[in-house]
C-alpha cells in the first residue's frame, strides 16, 4: 500500500516536472521570438526652446502654440517628455559624442585632439568617435541590429582626402569628383564605427566646410537617404537602428530663410533635379502664411515635414508601432551656448514608442544625453552594464512610469568649467589655467569659459552678455528654482557653506573618474 502511494507520488512529480519544463519552454520560445524594437535617434541642431509647442517658451501669452510642427507635437504628446533634460557639454561636438557613446566627452581624449592645460582637459569641438570608440551603432550592430546613419556628423572621425576651396565651382568635373571622394570617405568612416549604411553626410557645420555655392541646408537630401535606409531595413529580418541628425536649425542664414536655399545643393555638388520626398518648399511658405505665423517659423515646419516623411515610411513598412524614437536638441542656445549655465546645458528631449513605454507623460526627473545609449540598449535586450563602460543610466524606469529619480546629481564639463546639479542647486567652477590667464591678460584679454581662444568665440557672446553679472567669478552657486536664470551668485552667502561643501564633495566624485585634473578646494 505504501509502495503504491509512493509510486503514485513519483508519477505525479514526473508529470508535474514535464509540465513545468513544457511551460518553461513556451516562455522561453515566446521570449526568443519577441520582436525587439527598432530604435531611431533624432538629433536636431541649435533649436531654440521657442521652437517647441510643448514647452512654455513655444506658447504665446494666451497659451497657444507658436509653431506649425504637427509631427513633432504628436510624437512628444504621445510619448514621454522630459522637462528636466540636460546635456553634459554645451556645444555640438562633445554633446553628440555623449549622445552616441553614453559617456562624458572627456572620455574621448584617447581618440581626439583634446588639449590639456596644466592637467585640465579642455572640452570644446575637439572630441571625436574613432574606430576603437564604443558607441550605440557598434553595440547594436554586434547584437543583431541593422544600423544606419544620415545627416550631420561633427563627431565621427573621418578625414577628407581633398581640401576643396570655398571658392571652388561644384560644377567643375574635377571639383565634383573631389567632393564625391570626400563624401565616400565620410561614409567609409561611419561603416568602420558600426554603421551598416551611411549616406547624405555633412562633415560638420555648413559654413566653411564646402564651396559657398552649395552652402545651403538640404533637408530633402538627408530624408531621401534615411528613406533608402528604411527601404533596405524593410527587407531584413533583424531590427534596425537609425541615427538621424539634421543640420537644422543651425546656421548659416537667418531663421525662416534656410528652407529657401538651393534644393539642388549638397556636399557632393548639385543634384540633377530636386528630390520629391516630402511636402514642397513652396507649400511651407503657404502653410505658414495660412496659419498666420511669423515667417521665421518656416524652417521648423520644414524640419517637421522631414520627420513626417520618416513616420510615413515607417507606417508604410509596418514598423512604426515597433519603433522607439528618441528626440533631442543637441544643446541649449538661448543665452548659454558654450557655458554650463542653464541656457547652454538645458535642452528639449522626449521618447516615443507606444508599445514599449508609457504614453502622454511628462517626467520631472533629471536626465542627461548620456542616458540615451543605456536606455536604447536595455530596450534592445542588451544589458548596458555588460555592454561597455557607460556613464549614463537607463531611463527605462521613467519611460515605464516610475517617478523615482535615476540621478541624485548631474555632472557637466565644458572648457575651463565644471558644474554639478544636486537637490535643486548648481555649483559652477570656472578655473582658467594660470598660464592661459597670464597670456591673455598680457594682451588685455580675459579667459572665457571655453578658454581656447583669446577673447572667446562668437558663440560665447550671448552667455558673456546674459550672465555678465557673475560670469568671471571662479566659484558660483545658484538655487535654480528661485533663480532659474542664474543671476544671483550665492557662493559668498554664509548660510550656504554646508551646501557648498556638499556640492564640492559631489563634484570631486565625478572629477576622480574622468580624465584630467581640475582644481576644487
């Protein structure tokens, strides 16, 4: 009797074990077959905050939108908007370095020509990704993604074989051949750094890069290349990653006139005919007029039309619902470009992906451009902690609805300045190397925050003017909620000594892990 009961129990356990193995196999199969999301990074260039309808600066006195940007508006409102979004460095090149690597720009010292002054790393437009630099494209490519990059480069290192004069005639067959060779060199560089596809690349900013005759923005050219990539991606089984970097709204030309450039002009010379891949430029003029908007808003609509063309293609290939889109403006430009004031480091960003993240959410938590890579990797099923050494933190909990902070503090670096934000306070240190200061003062000049050119750069002018009251103070403390425009330096306030000590201690933690030295007492 006892043996029968024992046998029945054994049989029961065997059946249960088989069932659990079968159930586990089902779960495993489901997990293996679950489709990973496509990922797109949209990076815009020098957009002012008043070019976005979902932040207060983009609304008029009555709270009405001042931009015609239906596609960007839809992505933002149906995604997660980050109201406290920052970049760790406040000019194009280092910011883009951090966007694609997930690391601080000073990490690029091995692959770049970053200068050191008395031990300090001087972060400016001198930071580059090379073949050995870990980045989002390479990481996703190694994990089964089809990868592509189009538009403005400014951070991936690639040398042009020809120096083409700014006065050269792109219609000259010899000149055109050289321009095409330079473009091929840029494409080859991208492919060495993790991109399966690359096209319509601008080496950097338009001014001084190409013959003046083709010094025009060409949104259609960039979009056309992105659509070509998506056509290729549609034929593949693996998910895709697209780095879509626009030249808008950077110079040259005033806002509202950039879209009026020559539609045939590109870095490879003149096209044979205009590209018809998005609404016509003529219709931009008409729609802005019909909406009774300022003429300077036309370029934002043109940018939005390009993004709309991408969305239409994603719908056409049945991939929009399976795509997560990260949008970020590369840095602030209102009054602080080239500085670590809010006007330079605070930016606009959001993430869209209805099947993977929450929809219609505004997050108040601090995030940084270094967080994009680890978030994308986690969405792709890659453990960011095992991918490579990343400074950023995944934003996925925030995208899923968490209100718990992912950063206790944020670190910033630019030129001869370093800063920390913690508990609503910012401590900014401006420590120009003594040798640089002495040299400049001898010529009647002062070192500026970027500290790489006597008298500063033109892009620093707004910050020099707007923050003139405290700009040259070596130590600065601001309580951001009460003083968002950073006009009242509290560093000498006796009641803030404990807070200053706390912030300096926090800043020193970051300074220990990044290359170079920086004097904080």
